């Protein structure tokens, strides 16, 4: 009989006010794994990745209580911020760490987080990333011999109906410096002579100063906050183009969520985004990738999208073709289960 799997998750994983790709990933793979084995959750309460001493001790106590040889799947947001806890259990437990984003890749992060992260990952039995690009980044950053890859899946969805002008732009991401909505609204200010509308869907609570700054740039941008379920489906259904201007992104689940609806994507060439965007079976790319932080390049791409019906039709056709090649969450679960004893 397969052994019990213990899953260490951030305490706020189910907070509807703060949805994230990492939280969705954790929930979907645990749902898949629970069909194969017993899964017991350990919720790590506190403010991760900057926990206080009580948060760390609670986590340490929870892991000490597990039987020798137990398999533990830990969200990297927790594991990489508690290197001492990981080191104390090295060899006693089978520690599998799922890294959604290296802690130091968050703009403004304390460099000490990267040092602690290396200690934590060196203590892990297995490290898993969500894209080949992210795996290579983690291997090089921490001099690890091998990082396994289990890309996110995506659910099927109905095809969105594209407007004639293509002017309905959508960005789905928490409004933070890493997601770079500041770059997007500045680029749009350079094409202010054209008709466009932008919805920035995502949490407004993570960096209120940044949100205030981004909101002040243009009154043509809507910030409805985080959306889930039917409301998020409706946002995708009424979009012509998804724009993801992130400065760092290990995969970009919103990319495949858009493609599942036949919506093209304008993103940045960082880590796993090229893998998420992919290509149609005939090699056509369902959108474009730009250097992160390049306002003129993004403005130029948006101008071409808004003024060239042929380009819009080509990207849309490629997105519809790419839609048929997307993987489901069952494939993600299969890949992750391969590294679990």
C-alpha cells in the first residue's frame, strides 16, 4: 500500500482575497494525488516567506511529530524560508520541495532569503519546479544537480469571442512590482491615441504604495481586484488579448488559461513563460514575447496589435490551434507522483 503523503502548505492558501497560481497549483495536484494515496495537510500559519520565530517553531514541531521515513511535500514559500527546520529533518524525512518562484526573484526581496533557500533545498530529497526554465534557474542559482519539472495543467474552456478592434486588453496578476503593471500602463500611455481598455484583475493588497502609483497613470484602466470562478471566466471571455508584462515568472498559468479560450498572449521572455505560450502544431506562436521592463517594445507591440487586423487574425488563429495541445492537470499529477515514493 502506498504511504501517506504529508503536505505542508501556506496558511492562507484558501484565502479568496488572495488567489495565486501557486495556491491553485498546490490545490489541484493534491486533489489528484489524493485519488492515489492518503493526503494529510499541515497548514503553516504565519507570514511566509518572512515568518516569525513562533511560525517557524510551529512548523518544526509539526514535522518532528511525523514518523521516520514519511514523505512530505512542501510548498517552497514555506520550506525555503525555514532552512533550519529543513536541516533538522534532513535524512529522517523524505522532503520534496515544490518551488513556485525562487524567493530572491521577488523584486526588493532580502538577499538573505536566497542564502536560506539554498540551505533548505540542499536539505531536500527532491526539488520540483513548474517549468524547464525555472528548473534551470534553480539549478544554477543553488548549484543543484537536478531539479524535476511538473508543469501546471489547465482546464478546458469555451472559446472567447474576439471583437473587431481587439481593444479589450486583460492582465490577470496580483498588482505587484514583479507582475509589472507599471510597465504596462506606461506603455499604454504611449498609444493613448488609439482606442483600448484594460482590466487589471488581481489582488490590490500586497503592495498598496505600488497600487496607488500604478492607478494614477491612466483613468482608462480598471482594477476590479481579484476574481475567481464565474467572474474570472467572464473576464477571459470578454478579452481579446492577455498581456502579462512580468519581470519574473516561473511559468505563468494565466497564459495557458487564456490560450484555453483561444485568447492570444503578449508576454515577457522570462523563465517558463515561453514554455507556457508554446506554439501551434505548425510552429506559429499565439502571440509574442518581449524583454521584461522594455516600455517602448511593449508599446510598439500593442500598437501593432491595435492597428493591424492581419496580425490579430494570425495570433488568434495560432491561439486556437495551440488550444488543442494544452495539457490537463492529470499530466501534472502524473509527473509529480513520479518523484514521490
